[in-house]
């Protein structure tokens, strides 16, 4: 969770005027775009993948990044470089960073009103506010050289390689009429990606700077959809909407091939993903609400609510095999997780509340193997039994899963696949009175995930 919107609203004054005729012309264009967003119909529900209902515990090492006085927030990292914002009791804010080999805690040169760090390689992009509005700076932790991107009223940067994306409020008076721009550090080329009266915000840039993803919302901050701009040549981008369904689609990130984001279309906040170039959207069905997601390679870190409680813990989902791992297990709400995976080593930074907000890190290696099909079938048997179905129905469903388990244990994949298909058919045939719709969806998704892992046709 990034605590930036309030900072921007409180510190920024936009006094730029526009001629009336220009304003009304742009307003008509915006209203047309708004109408398209508001009137968008729900697309068919996307395919669902359901991780093992019982996540594995991810083992690794926890470390304190900074738990000193004041709030430590907005962590980010890339490989071995970690950065975060430190808020002092007087209201000042500084960008700190830790870099190898010493990992000494150092500060980025600034004016004491610096926030929103984003890390790529050796560079840290950040916002710096002042009475005139402020702008975006980039600091190289190795050369110790700071670059200030030209232009004011810019904030919330995201950096990937040489590309810095940012929110730009220099065009309109309304603070929620921000545009999105990108600046190429290698060529000093500044490109405006959007041109409307909507709220373009929360950008993320791929590690190799080939793509930018962001939210496009109505000016009241609702009706958000995810957009992507893919760079086809220096300074030339192809932009497309990745979502257009009703509901809220927020907090995008990208690894350069896919975009991941949170949507509430299922009735709760779930993780979705889809290829940047176009293709099938997929929902990851995890119980409870998810938030604060970050992607590196095939790994997604996020905070997830633990039903039936309300606290959030940090989890990792592996896109390559559907494995779900739990990182933290505490009575407090961890948030703002960010992940990096470099040279076989994963690291996550996140914020945990105590007497104030503190930043911690977790270093891990992925287990050598994901949950076996036998483990997944046993977990599905436990899930079906937790539904408290009629005894005859429970016995039938569990019997089919036990047949599949016996087949897996004797390496008879064909029979296991057949038993799982029979299980799915039996679930599908049940009325909503005998088996709740959400129970049918959950168990079918889990069985399909097992079939995929077995390589069933």
C-alpha cells in the first residue's frame, strides 16, 4: 500500500488556467471516454486457477531493514538494492537505501520532502515536493549522481532500466486529472502517454523498460481499468486497455510479458493476470481479499486476508506451477510487499505495524519441488469434507478423489485423470441446494489444477 495520494493532495497547488473553449472541447472528449468506461458491460468470466487450499510455508530469513523512530514506509527493491521512505516526527520525509557490499543505511540527497521510491538496477526514482509543486528525481546508488527530470507537477514515478513513468498534473487544474508520461534517461526523450481528462495513475514499468501499465479512472477515483503501453521503438508506444469490465481494477505491475492486477469482479479482491500483447485473462482464486501485489519473473508477492479473520499476511504465488506459499503468520496486517528474484535468490520487503510502521525483509530460495499431485488430492479431499455436505454426497465425491489418489500412487495417470473428470462431472450435476455455487466453483477449480499438473488431456 503506498500512502501517496494524501501527500500529493496536501502539498500540491495547481493554478494553471485554460481558455474556456479549450476546456469545453477537452471536456466533450473526456465525457465520451467516461461514457465508454461507465457503460462497459461485463465480459464473460475469465478462467480460474485455484492454488492448493493449504499453502506451503516458505522458509527463509527475516531481517529488520529499519524499525527506528518514526514511520518507515513505501519499500521497494531490485536484486540487492533496497529503498524506502523514512518519515520523521516533524513531518519530514527522506529516501533511504541499503546497497551491497556493506548494506549501510544511507540517504538520497533531497530537501526533506522526498517520497515514493521505486528501484531498478542501481537507480532509485522518487518524488520531491516543494511549494511550487515538485518533480521527479533519479539517484544512482553506485555513482552517487542525481538526475532531476525536467518539468514540474510530476510525481509517483516508476522506473525500469532507462525508462521512468510518472503522473503529470501540469496540464489541468484538477489534481485528479493527471496524465501519464515517460522519460528516457538514455536519450532525454519525454513522451506523453495519455491525453484525456481522466485520472491516470499508479504506473509500473517492466524491468527491461519495454512496457508501462497503469490505472485509468474517473476523476472521483472510481471506475478504474488497467491500461498498458508497449514500446515498439524509442519513444513510440502502442497503448491498449487490458480491462473494460465493470468493477474496480487496480494496482497493476508487470514483468514485461504479463500484467498482474487486483479486481473485485468476483465479489472480493482477487489477483488477475493477462499477456500484455493480448490474450486470455486469468483469475487466481485465493480465499479472502488480496492487495499490494508485486511481480518478479514468475513470482507474485502480495498481502492476503486470512479468513475468517481480518488480518493480512504476506504470500507468494508461483505462476509456473501454481504453488502458493505463506511468508508471514502474525496477528498484525503486513502490507506494501515488493518482490525481486535474482540469480535463484528471492527477496521481499514489506511494512509491518508496531508502535509505528517499520520495514522488514525476507530472503528465500524456492523449494526444489512444488506440491505433489498426491498432496493436492489430499488437500482437495480435506476441502470437500469441510463443506459439511450430505453424507451420501460427501462419500461419493471423496470416493472419486480417493480413486484418483490410489491411481496417482501407482503411477496410473490415465485412471487418475478419469477419476478427477468424474469428480468434476458429479460436482457440476449438483443443485445449488445440495452444494453451494462457491463450493462447486472452488472444488472444480482445484480438480482442474490437479489435472493440469498431471498433464491430463
